[in-house]
């Protein structure tokens, strides 16, 4: 399905990846119309899209994807042809402490969207899943046909939504595509996640709380590559299929941490080991040959590509302190102190 001159409903569009995706759509497709439905929870930030809010092709709707009235009103009024569901609670640590909202938003919210898509008709439904639905793998890589074995409430909630979307594709022939991406990084990421937390802490000479021995491995995908891959799947993917999205950038957390410190000229003495997370998956790795064989490839790949992307990300946070400093105060500060059992000054 061609994206240009279509109406695209992006749920969770004020979050990290959602806001990058909306900006990506507006930059690439001059005829697109974009609707952003976002509840604006703590990680949904209107500042993420301040630069596009006056664009006549963009419209924001504040609302909860779990609210059938809100969702159906959008479908009735705007008749979106494509829906990309980024809306989700996404922080593993928070899901361990309070899983209720994760199940509600990630599973029941997806159900509400799928029902509206079935009722009103939709050209394409993209369910944004995650590599975490597979669980951990010691060697090799997960392919799309491997069983889903989530090990924490967040991953389980995403697996539930993933399979629910698949069931609508099979039962109701809804044109659903499921994407499972590896760990994302880039601008506008809420500073509770590893890279933005460590970058912003290091800027302020604050401790970097590294779980366990720091040797947990993740495959890092730049948000711009993720956005490009989702658009590629809308236009070239097969309905009813799942696709892994990755970039071949496997790194240990300790390695990422040292790269961040080196890029900022900060000492490694800032690294502060903390008690490991419960059920902390050791390694995620995806086989993304399925989408690669269709013709998609990432920009930020290989050692040079990853280092370039990380350096650009670090520089973005250095240049946008006005964006992240308000976020790292109040509730965030109290959560940080409580979760990591360490002090963090409110600079």
C-alpha cells in the first residue's frame, strides 16, 4: 500500500518512536495526513512534536486507546486508511513493580484498535511489537517462527497484543502486519532508558547505574531506521506476517556505557554497579533476513554506522538540555532514587 496521500493514524505518537515516526512521515511524504492519538502519560511529551504542530497535515487528539468512544470517533470523523500502533507502556522495570497498566494499555488497548479497524475498515494495521517477546537466547538468533517466551510483564503484554493482532488477521482477514524491532535509540527517548539515562547522567557527572556485570547484550536499532522499516513494511510487507527489524549492532551494556563516557570525555569512575534486574534477559538477537530479503536495509549498521548513530544521539542530548532537564525532576527523580537506591541531584 502506498503511504503518500493517505491518512495515517499513529497511536502513541507523542512518545519516543512514535514522534520520530510522525516526523519521518511528514518529511518523506508530502501528501500524507497524520493523526496522532496519545494519552500523554509521563513518557508522552507534547514537546516531542512542537516543531510540526503547525503543519496543516498534522492533527493531535488527546485520548486513550482503551476508550472505544474516542477511538471510534476518530475512525468515523477522519477515516484513517493506515494505523500504526506505537501506544504502549514500555519500561521493563516499571512493569515489574506495577504490571496492571501494561496489561490494560498494551493488550486491551490493542484490542480496542483492532475492533475499530474491523468495524470501520482499514487498509493496513501495523502492530509494533518487540524483540523481547522471544525472551533471551544464548547463541544464534531468533527468527519470526520461533516461539514467544516473554520473561517479564512488559514483554508478556506485548506478546499478548502481538498474538491478538495475528488472530484478527487470521479470523477476520484484517490486513495486519506485526513488526518486532530490537532496542531503539535516538533523539527524544525518555531518560529512563539506558542510553538517554546514561548520557544525561554523565553530562551532570552523576552515577551511571549499571545492572549486574554489564554484560547483557542488545542489538541496537536507530529510531530513524525503525521508522524507515515500518514504512517499508506498509508498502511492501505481506498481510498476516511478522517481521523482525534489526541492524546487526549487538553490544554489551558495559561497552555502550564506556562509549558514552568516552564521547563526553567523562571518567569510567561514574559507572556504578547496582543489583541486577529480576529475570534480566541476558541476550537479545534477531534474524532480520526476512525483511532484508524484501529489499530493506538500515543506515546505522556495522561498527562505523553504530558509532555514528550513537555519537549523533549523544550530541542531540547535549544540545537539547531544555528538553530533558524538566523530565528529570519531580516524579522521575523520586522514582530514580527509589528504584536504584542512590542519590541523584536535581540540576
